[in-house]
């Protein structure tokens, strides 16, 4: 399986997308991937918060 982008290789869902006061983007979601970049898995699914400036 080939995985590219910000995600891992399993189910990754965005739950909310918001603009921040400094014009960034805040993504809130959930992942069941065991290889999501820069994330230590703590359970069956994990919350993910990503800020894009």
C-alpha cells in the first residue's frame, strides 16, 4: 500500500475545519492509522489537531 500526504494508511477523518485569528487553518479529526506522521498511537483511534499557517 502506498500512502502519501498528511495521513496514515487507515481511516483518517476530518471532523472540523476552522480559520484561526492569525489566518491559519485548524483541522480537528480522528485517525485509526498506526502510521500517522508524528503521532504516537494511544488506542484504537486517536484525536488529531493540525494547525496550518
